C-alpha cells in the first residue's frame, strides 16, 4: 500500500436551509480543494461522492451531477451513502483507491441541503423503514434517545447540567472564531442554562441543528503533486465500523438494545477507532487535536470515553479540568463542532478531517492548536455506521 496525502481542501461555509441546489455548494467546495491542491479538474482520476439523500436522482448520483458541471472526463465515479458517516466512507474509498495503486489522485466530496426539523427517513419509504415506523409509533426523534442516555450518565457518573452547558460554551467560543461555522455567537453558561429543554436534560443550545454545507478534499500518492503542495498531510488510517450485537446503547429501533451488555457502548465507533489505532500505529495518547461528533453535549462526553481518551465516567473531569480546551492536554473540536455547524449529512465527516488537516497545516487563526502533529476525526451515523480518520505531518 502506498502513502496517501491530503493536498487540497475546500469548504462551503455551513448555513441554514437554502432553496439552492446541493451542487451549487459542492462546486464551491470542490473548486476550493482544486485551488488549494494547485491542480486542474482533469488531474482528478477518481471521484468518491457522498450521496445527498434528499436530492432525488441528482442527489443519489451526486458524483455524476458534479461531473456534468465541471466536465465529464471518463473517470470512475462512485456514490456512497452511510447516513451521517457518509463522508467517512467517501474518504475511505478515495484513500483505498490511491493507496492500492488503482489511481494516483482522487477527490472525495459531500454536499447537503438538509430539510428543516429533525432528520428522518423519507416518508415514501415508510413501509420498508423501521426508523419511520418508530417516529409514527412513538413520536421519538433523535434527541429523545440522546436524552435517555444522558440521564443514565447523570445517574451513574454525576454528570451535571453545568457540565452539559459548559460543552456548549466551549463550542460556541470556537465557533465564533471559525468563518465556516453557521453559528458565531459565543454563549455564556447562564445563557445556555436558560435555553429551553428540547428533551430533558438536553437544552436547545446543547443539541446541534440540521444545516446546509459542503466539503471536499483531494488525496494523492503522486510525488510531484505532494512535493508542490502547501504542507501535505498524510492519512495514517481511515476506517469504518458497524455495530456489534449486544451493544447496550439506547437508540433507534433498527439496532437491538439488550438488557445485559455484551458489547461496548456505541460499538460502531469503538470498532472504527480501534481499527484506526491498530492500522496507523497511533494511540489516543498521540493525538494532538480531535474532532468528535457532538450532536449533543452528551455525545461530546461519551465519545471521549468510547474512543479511548479516558476511562468510562472520566470525561466530565477532563472537561472541568480544562484538558479539552485549546491549550489543554487534548483540544477537542476547535472547529466549534457540530454544535456550531449543524449536521450536513454527506459533508460533515469530510469537514471534520479538513479541520484536522488545517490544524496540522497551521491555518486556523485564533483557534489554532499549538504545533499539532497528529489529528483524529470521528463520526457516526444511523443504523450503526461510524468512521475514523487519523492524519499526521
């Protein structure tokens, strides 16, 4: 397998719902990645595209749709969907294509114009979709099971409402300094604690919304392109994981939830992260900057534990001691996280990797982590999908 490097990144800033088509946002991100890589469109030899599931045929064939805008070149185009881990799958496929020598330079991109309100499957698939059935039978959108898990955590580990609010305070501080973030207001602890409950104990400001955004990156093993690139970033590992039977996590009905745990919590992410550590030779202790999926403040805490950065129940102490701040032992989500961006399904995992790469390249301005060498991005999605990418310079 060949070494693979990120040489170009591009983002369309995250925003609210838009009447524009997803490809408008994709074009901005892809143009940015090509410009950053200092290459023309015809140097791309493979395209791995995140499917925009709400976009009809164009969204399902997003790679071909992008090609129709930039110009068809006859290269392989693969469209992939892994729910909120779609971007992770696109990166992994681009990486594997280059590492295996099938191609020298590949593009991975995702663009999403998420519908308003809570994410759910399209209703015309209701007969086939247990997620839709769950909504109809229980009126239980995602924040409900997040809140149930959060309540369990509060009872077991003494997590407080102040801890949950402090996560948002940190994320909003970083988001206010990120030009690509959707939300740029820095909140105080009191402001967060005074926001309304969405599903107790999780408040409005402690849950990420859905958003519109796009992200793209160019990866290559071409030595000439690597030598000309502005601080190329090596991909040490990019992995995917799925749920294990016996996972005790409370979540959608499509994944079983046993009374007696027989597997790790959030086992898909446990699996993806451990695969990444093994393949890269990098451990949690080596990571200098970390991007986690903070769909809610509960996620921020539990993912530190699931991915092995501390033992169960110790993430709250890391937060309280300032270890997860920029300048702390392990800066977490210096981008502002999902909390400051919102979920744009097919794009978000790519944006997380771009944030890690840009931190390693020293491009992050006021929220720059001091001299990071190793970055890690972790995300997860519906039905037990998860992806981990580790990068280094």
